């Protein structure tokens, strides 16, 4: 991933979205078949094509040093939209880096370049891992997946954060291991006025999905567990 002699080859789009597109990248050292890996490049859309829909509640409590950028964001000018795409990319890279260092199951962050976040590709070959929403498991399998999701949420809480938009659509299951993605809106639970509300919503989303699959789980109990991690 870090070799100065490596060359990147774009292999195509994995997923398109309103905010960003995810591309497959092969990073390889020429003439050395052992030095090759597949990465995911998440490219936030620019001012001309972006359609950012994340609520401003996610960024409350965050500070921006450049007052010109702050004004442009507030006015939603063309320049402000460019700032927004770079801001989300930077926020995602910082979040991935901090959580990976803590051992939370997130993709390894490789590098940040402008509005692109290059990260570990979660999948086999060139096929992306399925989302939790696609999984149909036994009771025992679902129970194991739930515990892995809870451990991810505990990892967030120990760092003082909530995902803020957690759902079975941004949890991947690769070879039995749950990995969380889509982290630019990571919320400081204490510093953000909506922090506890967003944490509660994460708990509700997760428990509701598992309960509908026949594994009944209590969002209030999960919230209490995470609050202990936050303030214990």
C-alpha cells in the first residue's frame, strides 16, 4: 500500500451515490506479482454534481478555522459545495484513522487526496462484501453478528462518538466479520447537542433490524450499555 514504486490502476465503479462514488483501484508494483492489492477509492462529488443531504446536525460542535469557508458553507454557494465535499472526505479519513488505531472494525485508511479517501477494500477478489441487510442467518449466526455490531458501537462510545447514521446498509459482513463503513458524519456525543439523540437512533436502527429477523433485542438496554462506555 505504501511502496513508492506502486502504480494505481482504476478497475471501475463499485457503488455510486448522491454524495460520493466508490471505485476499485489495483495498487501494484510492476514485475512483482506478490506486491498487489485491491483498494477502494471513495470520491466525494464536486460542486457541479454533488447532492449532499446529510443534516447539519452532524457537524454541530465542529469548528472550521477558515471563516471564508464557513461563510460559503452557510450560504451554500458553488464554492461552499466544493468545501463541503472536501470537508466530508477529510472527516471520514480522520474518523477511519482514529477508530482503526483503537481496534474498531473499520477499513484501513490508506491516504487522503482532496475529495478522495483511499481505503482497504472489504470483499473477495473484486466482489464487495455483502451488507448486513442482505444476510439471512441462523439464530446463532445472527446473535454473533449482533454482538460484533455492539462491540463496534462500544468502540465508538469509548472514543466518545456515535456513528450517527448506523444501519444494516453501512455494516458489511466479510467472512463472518462485521466491518462498519460510511463514517464522515461521526458524532461527538458530548460536544454535539444532538449527540445522545443520534446515539439512541443508532441503537433503535440496529435492534429493530435484528428483532425483525427473529432475534429480539432491546434498544434501551443497548443504549444503557453504551452510556456506561461513554461516561464510565
